[in-house]
């Protein structure tokens, strides 16, 4: 029987080995090249795209932070303006009923001064909402809170432009309760 012999690189003479290495290098594109290779270009393009994507992501993050800062500044201005408006008038009403009647009248005028959509929503159940507002005012049992709320709702508050009227009124009354009364 003939034993089959495998040919290995170590069994070949040196010239044959060098020839095979050069041939493999030429066929596979190994070795030094003088031109740009497509793999190197692809890697370079990929890294440029990653850099561009990182720059876009960083810009979006900066824009989001700026938007949050703007929103926070607007909210701080709104809160400060409401707090400044939460003052008592020069003369207080004689009774709680008079104070609550003035509050309900001013509250209604405040709500009617909003945008059309809010005014239409306000008119839906208008009498009931005014009754609830008067009832809450009477339950608080504070002429000062009612007078403060009346004064603040009647004051020009430019930072509330574009802000929900019902939320604005709620915040104004809360500021007056905080400054001049109790939370009832």
C-alpha cells in the first residue's frame, strides 16, 4: 500500500514557499498597496459618520437643555408675577359675602378674557362653575383671600398669556391663600 503523503509548507523548499506567499498575497490583496483600499475608505467613512452623528446628538441635547431652561425661566417669571400680584387692596370688603361676590364677578371677567376656545368651554356650565367658585370662597372664610384673589385676577399678568386660564386662576387663588389665608 502506498502511503499518501500530505504536502506541508515545511516540506517545501524555500523558493517555493516564497513563491506561494507572494502568489497568495497578490491574489488576496495582502501586502503593501500604493492606492487607497476600499476597506480603509469604508472605515474612514464610518468614523466620519460617527463623528457627525455624535455632533448632531450633542446639538440636539444642547437644544433640549436650552428649551428646558427657557421653560423653567418662563415658569419662574410666571410664579414671581403671580406672587407679586397676590396683594391686598387698599380697603377690604365689609363682609365675606361682599368679598366673595366681588371675587366671583372678577373671576368670571378673568375667564371671559381668555382665548375663544377657553371662553366657549367656560360658558359650558357657566352658572354651575360660578356657584362652585362662590361656594369655595365662602368655605375658606377669609375676606383677605377673597380680596387678594379679586385684586390679582383683575391685575394685568402678561406672563399668563398663552397659559390656561383655569390653571392661572387656580394658581392665583393658591398664591393668595398662601400669602393671606389658610388652605381650606
